[in-house]
């Protein structure tokens, strides 16, 4: 391992092309689960910043463009920003074969093999060392929560394979580091929200221990370290296990409803409340999303008139609880059960959405509808389908929520139906594009919501 790399720098390099390395990355990026532009060829790669974290490992921010026509000279580049940790070795160890990006043939990196350093235990151990010692390294800033206990040295890392839009590492079954791959300017909600909820004493959300960010080309969150719950199971796995055994899940669903209400109450206290809900613009936005989805999915079109009645009903119902910060993507995969307690995780929201939209205020009914749809998804994973199991879970969840929140989602029928319809429409479009074999799951809800009204 060389003491320095040919491109060693600790300062932003500005916006420029990435040179010979770009050809390798253009081939490699579309194959990564977290890359958002899989269906569009990468036409342009620009280097935004590069910092040597330690010898043989570069922290890189690149901008991937998908334009069919190059931008005019002098125009601001467009595209998605991605975070990479690139390892450099002249002779790559066989155990890192899966991490290999390619061998550079020319330029300052000629003769070096480039690989994804987040798959290298040595590199990820050194990354944790950076996080254990707050400070700045060029444009990178490493920070720790002032009330968090120090992170021990020497924790063994392991890469989680299930992550989709980011990369997560577990250290010694004590901490989990989420490394954001697609970077947007601003404070990531997965840092902002848990820090704020920790200040409210909310026990249902693990508090961040440390994090790192960049100051160039814009301020942005890069990764968050939180306590890991080694004995926890996610709600999706627990629900499927219960279905497989033929067990009831209502007690767990009721407790999950209470925990969700606890988080919503803490969010309302931590962030200024939004204005009272305005159903007119909400109905218009939902109708627009429905029409766009029906344009792409023919199976949805016969149900459009019936589904529109769900949105039209918003005009004559009460606006419901005030808009506030919410989770934004709540489902059984976003909650963990450890012992008798439920924990809510992953406040990042949908990474493809603009950060400002993910941080804006919404009705808490949106989160409730997401969880109700998740029970429906779980019930359809086993044959024969058990709609009664899903119905009991939905009822128990709402009852648990009402017991803590002080208002019952079931008594906001028109509002709940509209949000559940909007969620099901989103699911139809997603499944049609990515998992056609699953399309029948949201389509069953579409039929129920359009024909019977919920």
C-alpha cells in the first residue's frame, strides 16, 4: 500500500471531469442498487470534491449526468450527486474481488485497481476511527453528539446486504453507520429528526451518536452513526413469521400504533406545526398523481372514476389534525421490535424526492395510511390470502394510535381513505415498473377502495 495516492488532496477540486476513472465509473454505477439512474445512460461524470481519508482511500463526490445533449459552455451542470469511497491498490486482494470497479490504464492512476472501499473491512474500520475523533479534513467535517458516550475503538465492521438506497455498516453489534449514497444539499432528515426527537426524550427513535458532512460543493449530510439493536427484528419479518405460524398479530399492531403516536407527538413538539390542513390542494395533488399513474398502468384506468370519489370527498370532510413533520415512508420495514418495545427508524423519506419536500409538513394520516397498506402487503405474502388477518391488524393499529394520540384515525374516514388510495396508486406505479409480479397486491386494494369505498 503506498503512503500517498497519485490524486492525494484534502481540498475541494471544483467541478471538472473525472478523467480516465470516469470510464470505469460509468460502467460500474448503473449496476449499484443505490444508483437512481439505472434506466438512463450516464453521459457525463463530473468530480465535485475529492479528499484522501487515509492512504489508499479517497472520499469522492461525483455528479452523474444523463443529458442527451451536452450543456452549453459555462452552464451549471445538472444531475445527481453521489458519494463514493474509492480504494486504490496496485494488487487487489482476492477477498475484495466483489468490490472491484476496474483497473485504470492511463493517467495519474495508471496501474491502480479501484474498488468500493465500503466493502473493505480495513477501510471501514479506518472510517470509524475518523468518526471517533471529531474534526475537519478538508471539506469533510466529523461531529459527535455532545451527550453521546464515546465510541469504543476496534469494533469489527460488517456490511449489511439488504440496504437498497444507501450503504449501512454494523460495528461490533453496537453501532450502525448509514452512509448516504445519493447526496442532496442540506441536513438529511435521518440526522435532523432523530437529533430533534432525542431532545424531546422520545425513546422510540435511536439517537445519533456521530455523523459526518461536507461543506463543498454545498453543505450536505454524508453519514450517520446510531446505536444498533442486535436483538431486534423488523416489523415485516415479524408479521410474516406470525402469518406463517397462523398466529394473531393484533397485540403487536396495537403496541405499534401507540409507538407511532408517540413519535408523531414528539415530532409535533420538536418542529413548528404547519397550518391547518387544506383539503382542496391535497385532493388536486392526489388526483394529478392518479391520472399520471393511470397513463402508465393500463390496469388502473377502469378504476379511476371510483378512486376520484375518494379525493372528491375531501372537499366535504373536516381537515383532520394539523400538518406536521412526519416519517414520510412508514411501513413494517421501517420499524424494529426489541423485547416488548417498538422503535421507528429511517426518517430519510423517499430519497428520490427533493429534500425540501421530504422536510415539509404533512398530515400524520399519511403515515398511518402507509402502515395500513403494509399490513395488507404482509397478508398477501402467504396463500391463501388472509384479508381478515390484515383487517384485524389495521383495526388494532388504529386503536393503539387513538389510545395515545387522543384522536381516532378510523373516525377520519374520508381523510384516511384518500391517503390510503393515494398510497395504493403509488404502489401500483412502483410495482408495474419494478416488480410486475407484485402488481396484484396493490390492485386488490385499488378495487376495494374504488368499488366499496375503503
